[in-house]
């Protein structure tokens, strides 16, 4: 899987005080990458696009 040149963006739900923040890159075909803003070199989670969409839909329904 080629994950070169991800375009990261910080979650709109993340605060500005340096707390619990995540960044998401969804510009890659078929995958969504997620990482911790405070530890960008600490690892990246990879989700299929459909799985990520299902996750976001479930979270949105609970808020």
C-alpha cells in the first residue's frame, strides 16, 4: 500500500490547548490514516475508507 504524501488535518473536535488531539489524512485512495497530534512519529492507524465512514457515522449518532 502506497501511503506517500498524506495530507494531515487536525480534527475539528480537537481543542487549541494541546490536549487530546488526532489528525486524519483521507486523501489516499481507499484508506484513512489517523495519528496522535502530540506524537506524530509514534505510529499511524490505517482504516479502510468504508470502515472509517462507518465509525464516523456511529460517533456522530452518539453525540
